[in-house]
């Protein structure tokens, strides 16, 4: 599983909360009162924007206190939320798997249904009506994550990849890996703007 990454919007929220409460707050209060997870505060501290101190009282449990750093010239800004690559959803990967399997098999046992519609109904069993499943399937086939997952699975079926090779977690990583392996399924690289 891919590690969670702190985005710049969440860092700004942590800083606003610390300004509002006077510069220091326990990590537990961040979680309970402001819904800021512990790993977010720890990553902000690792980047140099927050300092975490452990306060050990004579009796009771030690508390971790997050404080604002007065000057942080060497602190690195995390990426914006839109710059963080999202992993392919398990439902999209499941649909891509079923769609490749049904297309390779050459059809379905259900008379009068397209193999991709059958694949959609396998991946999403709550879809009851055939026409609605066909419409949703056609929209889903244009989704970039599904296109990337299908390309990866087609490369495996054509034996361009070893069958035990794990699929990368994001569409960008899939296309990059397929280009590295010189697969026939690889999408052409986008030109870089200079």
C-alpha cells in the first residue's frame, strides 16, 4: 500500500489551527477536535514546519505537543493536492480485469449481451438493468484509470509482461512502466512544454 502524503492544503490548515490556539496544541487534540490525523502532523514536522515535543508528567501518560516553528527557511513545501497521483480504485481495477477476461474469451454465456456489459455487471453486481449497465460501462471505458489498467492486463495476456508482475498503483506509473518495457500497449509519451 502506498504511504499517505501530506498535501499543501492540509499543511496550511495545520498552520491556521496553531495560529488560532496560540502556537501549540497536543497531537491528540489535533485528531479529536480538528480531524487532523497524527501522520499529517508528523509529516509536517518532518518537513520542518512544525516541531513535536514530548511532555512527560510525573504521573499519567506522556503527551506530544506540536508547536509552530518561528523561522523555517529550509522547510520544504509539500505538493498541492491536485499534484499527488491518486491510486487506481479497486473497483476500476476489478472492472478492467473482468473486461479483459471477457474480451479475450471472445464473448459471454449471456445471449444478446456485449462482453463488456457482462464484465461491468460482474464488477458492479448492484447494476440491475442491462441498458443502464451498458451506458455506465461505456462511460467507464473512457476513464483514464481503466484505460491504463486494461493496457497493463492486455500486455500480460500478450505475454509482454510476466504474469506475476504486480500492477503499479497509478495510471501514470502504469504508462511509464509500459514505455520502459517497450510494450505494444504503451501510450506515447506526452511532449514536454519548454
